[in-house]
C-alpha cells in the first residue's frame, strides 16, 4: 500500500514537472536538465523513474528537390512506468527538438523587392524547432539487454528559420507561417542497456526511426506530400534508486 502511494506521488510530481517545462516559456533547456537531475533520485522507485533523453536525428523530407539533411538534436526527459518485467510505458517530452536541412533553391518572400531579387532561387538552410512528445511502449527482449519500442508522437512547432546564402552574405527570415503547427507520426526504437555504467544506474543506447504521417509544410512552401522521416542515435540516462543500482552491480561478472 505504501509503495503504491509512493508511486502515485512520483507520477504526480513528474506530471507537474512535464507541464511546467512545456508551458512556462522561461524554462530553458539547461533548467530542464537541472530539474530532471534534482527530481530524478527523489521520485525513483522500483516501478517508476525519470530519465534524461539526448538524441541526434538526421531528418529528411519527401518530395523536396535538392533536399540535403543536416544533423539536429533532441533533448528532454521521460517518465518510465514499469508495467511488468517485460513491458514499460514512457511518456517523453523533448523540449528541444531541432531538425535542419539544406535546399538548393529557395526564394525570399519579403516586403523588400531588392532583397527578394538578391535571394531569389538561392541556396538556403531551413531550421525547424519543435516540442516533440512521443509516448513509448517498450518490450524487454527476454535473456538479452535489448528492448524494442514503438511510440505515437506529436511535434508542436515552435519557430522556423530560413537562412539564405548569396555573394553579398547570408540573410535569415522567419518562415513559421509556411509550416503546419503539428507534425504527427510514430517512432520505432531498438535499445541496448549498458547496465553497469554510471555506477550501476546504467544507460541505454538506441537507434530510432521516425516517420511522419502528415505534411510538414504548407502549399505556400511546396506542393504535394512532404512528410518527415529521420534516423536518430539516442542516449538515455535513467535516474534509479541506489538500491537498484547496487543490485545491478552485484550481477556484474567478475573479471
């Protein structure tokens, strides 16, 4: 009974933390890391823990000619709820989710006719920033340190910039009005658990594939389908109890 109350309090505190970080504009990415570190050990139990999530996605878009992906970044926290020995559900919030690509030919659309002419059909870099919210369901593969996961996700647009290049120099323009507010999709994940790292608290290394289900850009940017998809390398740092960490270390083979 007492353990159930502790788990309920842990999940409630985590929910408050997620809401605070998602809707309070002054909460920076550094603050998210600090709060996760401060709260992580305090709310951990056998059935629940927080984790810090860091990823490097390489995003591409369908039907955009001359599209060359750049490395982006995902950073956030997850709340991990252990359902059984095999199954875990992990609501996750990436407070920083940056995706970027280069395009060979893109035209500036501004009130200045001269600038429009200078940056007409110019090469450009498009930077898209989101708050990304996947809800993972993980399955721990028996007798291995592997886990497979699948998550529906929503990515909420924050800001979008286009940086144009020309002989006279670069010019940056906000183009958020040409991008849809929400990008729906799913993520498939395969992770390996490095159980003995971080003094028994461990870490997961993951390879993930994300597929968007809706068009990212409006017709004012590009006609036709332009769904996102990315391959990502991720690291997950779980905050678990000292007791569980010592239990992990006790299973370490002696060298």
